């Protein structure tokens, strides 16, 4: 609902607001984990997820530019492939 409201009222700045909301949500997660006795472990998992997302996003963006394909679709597929590869590696390591 908030994003719909921002699209109607401040459409030109919606992308910046989405970025700010993402950063605020990430900071809120860190603050919530600060009081948790197992917060360090959860924070490591959270940061690993951010790194994997950043790697997938940047790889997808680079592939999109190199192959002249739509960025959104290439990024989504790249994120899915990074998640699948990570899952397979973690499963293999656990076995």
C-alpha cells in the first residue's frame, strides 16, 4: 500500500524511496538481532544472503549489458541460478 501511495504522490522519487525502505528494513533486522543471544549467528546468515543477492544482481546486470537482453528478466534468472547453486553446494557439504 505504501508503494502504491508513493507512486501516485511522488512517482519521480519512488525508486529512491524503495532503496531507503530497504536500508531501513536491513537496519531494523540488525537492531532486532542485537538483543538476541544467538544474534551473531543469525546476522552472519543475513549478511551471507545479502552478499549472494548482490553477486546475483551484479552478475545479472553485467550479463544483461553484455548480451543486450532485458535487465529485469536476466537479473531474476541469475538470482535463481545463484540460489540453486548455493543450495546444491550447501547440501553437498552437509552430506
